[in-house]
């Protein structure tokens, strides 16, 4: 297990009115879930 860093591009294919977001993330390779802040997920 370990921590790695990743650059992400988040987009919502179902909502054309939302812009894509570029984000930096810390990734724990042992985890199974993704957590996003609500203001990004909506």
C-alpha cells in the first residue's frame, strides 16, 4: 500500500452546462471508494 498523486479531469457527460474541472488528488492505492466534495459532484 502507498500514497500516490494524480492529476484528474472531472467532467459530467450528462450536463453540458457544467465545465470540466482539473484537479490534483492524493490516491491511496488500498482504498476502494472515491470521495468528492458535494459542490464538485453536483
